[in-house]
C-alpha cells in the first residue's frame, strides 16, 4: 500500500475523478471499492475532509447534482406524457 500520505493523495485524486464524472459520494465509494479496491470507509473519510476544506464547492456541487436530477426527472415525465398521448391518439385513429 505504500506510505499513508501517498495513499490518501491517491484516494483524493480518484475522488476528484469521480467528481468530474458527476458522481455522488455513495457512487464514488462504490466505484473506488469495485475498481480500485479502496475500502468505502477510506473514500468516505477523505471525501468528508475534502468537504470540510472546500465547503462552498461541495455545496454548489450538491446543488448542481440535485438540479440536474430534478431536470432529468422532469424531462422523463414529459417524454412519458408525450408517449402516452401519442399512443392514445394511435388507438383512436
């Protein structure tokens, strides 16, 4: 595993990669566990420290993720409604 400081830097770097891919903390913990064999508790601990050091960034990041999720849900609902209306028209034609 090497020295702990370099291991923490590696986890930090991998968390930054997760953020680039717009992952939640939980998604990041799962990905690093699966693909980098990093225990979720380690990822969670480093993530929490990063949140403490970069409070404003993580607040904005969380809000952006929530806004994106809401927008995606709204889009899915619109598509479902259009499909439903389309199939009703097709059955009445």
